[in-house]
């Protein structure tokens, strides 16, 4: 499994655009990337211009493929990156299995 954590710092006045676009991105990932196991985005309550993303993929190839999708190029590279002051990314190897969904039934 391969993970990714990213922190986005939106330019002043661009945070709502970043949020809307991240929501669109999540929909596209769910619809088109079965090898993406987790795609989560959160907005800071302390600084509304800051976003944190956490993603997990079945393997490194799936993460690399994610970056080549039309929706990544259009939404992340085309809309979000130009609206950011900065971004940091870190590749991770998850240590724990995903917790089971407590809503699921046996």
C-alpha cells in the first residue's frame, strides 16, 4: 500500500475555490480510480486557507497513475495549484490496516 499526505495553503480569497474543486476531485476519484482506497480532504478550523489531504492507494503504481488522470490534470494542476501559495506532499507507507466500518454488519 502507498499513502500520500498533502498540505495546501490557498492564496488569500481562493480557499472556497480550492474546497469546491477538492469536492469535485473526490467525486472523480471515487468514480474512476478503484485502486484509490482512501481519498480524504479536510479544511483547518484554525486557518481556513489550509487544507490537508490524505490518500491511500493499493500500490505505488496506483499512486503514479492517479497523477496521470485527466481529472488530476484538470482539477489539481489546472485549478488548485494556481490558487495556492504553497503545497507540501509526503509519500507514506501505512502501518496499520484500515479500521473496519462500524456501520457494516457481519
